């Protein structure tokens, strides 16, 4: 989904350079039109909502919807596998009891009767292909689930256990080059959020995992976005992924002995600044909860010709 949204933004940027800017509302409309069929309910909800959705808000909502769809697919797989194997067992037993001419006496090239392959409870697992158990009890499947449950995502690598001993109430954000997601303990720091349905946890420096309650997005006072923002109540400091923040906003970080800056690429304009304290850099992003997006309206003709209907393969990346 990130690839799809970023491509749309890139095309809009190219049109703006060509002195044919695209109105944000039109850009949002074209992005919605290009979504695949499984996003139909999402498209309807966006098109019928009372307040127009901004581009950044849509980006965050689509990431949440994508995560929910993946979770639904995983749950569907887990629920249908036992049923599929039960059906397979019934078919195999039916074949074993068949009394047609020569059916039960047929010898395979290796000297084993075909009927013996499915005799009694000896049906084939649809995951590993071995005889004698169903997918629900397959060691390959159960080990995979166990690994998923016990291995937290690398949402943060550098934070140590001492971070958890700090006083709660620090509104600053701490840049981290080892983080793959932004993390906050305050649900109010997420302007858009949904309940996290996965089993993952945030891994910290001592190897333990902290539960994720919500996932969403937000904005800073300079309208810079924080996508993939995780709500983890037991984290006592707001953690800012340097890599993701730089990529999503076209900015870079500049660190000095006592100060740090977030600057705009190309112009070098300072958008946010922070200071060094107790060996850590911290930045006040003054995140605003909700705000309207205003702008001039332009024709969608140029946009429609350039973007058209993006292919399903692009959206799936």
C-alpha cells in the first residue's frame, strides 16, 4: 500500500512541477478509485463520510485497513484448514471402501497398494504432505504459529530496559535510528487509530516484548506525518523512527553535540529542533490531533490521464 500511495504522490508532484497541480480532493478520489475489490467497503465509507478525508489521513487509514485484511486472511486460513482435512479424510475413506473391479487389489510400482495409503485414519496432511495427521496437528504448522507468537517484531532495537523506569508524562519524541515504527504510550497522540488485532509485541533491548494496543497515524505542528504509529502503554517515552519519518516526509536529521534538527530536503529549512539531555536527543513535535486540509481546486483531467486506474499488482506490494 505504501508503494501505491507514494506512486500517486509522485505523479501529483510531477504534475505540479509541470505547472498543472492536482487538487488534494481529486488526488484522494483517484486513489480510492484505484483500490482493488477487497477495499470496496472501505471506499464506500470514505465516499459517504460527512467530512472530506485528507491525503495524509487516507494514507494512515489505508495502512490500517491493509493490516486488518492481512489479519482476516490469516484467521480464515487457520479456520478452514481443519475442515479441509476432515473433508479429505471422508473422501479417502470412501475410496478405500469402494468395491469396483480390481480397485482394492491394484499394486503401485513400488509394491504398495494405493488403498493402503488412505486406510483408516492415514490421510495426508495438506501442509507437509505426510500421511497420518491433519494440518491442525502438523508440527510444521504448529511450530510456525509458535514462532509467530513468541517472536516480537523488530519495531524497536535500541531502547533499553532503563527507558521503562522513567517518569510518565514526557511529551517529547526521541529519535531512534534502530526503530522501524514510531511508538507512543499516549493514545491521544494518535489522531487516527484502530485496535491492533495481531499477536506481535514491541521488542526492547533486554529481549522482552511489550504489547501493542493500537496502530494509527498522526501529524506534527509542521504537518509532517507519523505513519505506522504504535500505541504501547508500557513504553514511557515517545520513540521516533528516524528512517520512517525521513522517508515519509522528505526530511533529514542533523545532530550536534547539544542540539538536533529536522530539516527539509533540498532547502535545508528547519522544521523541528530539539536538544540533548541525559545522553539522548529529544524533539518537541507538538502533535496536533485533528485539522482540516484546505486548498485550491483544479481540474482532475490531467491527474486522471496520468494515474488512470492503477493495477492490482501495484496495490498488493
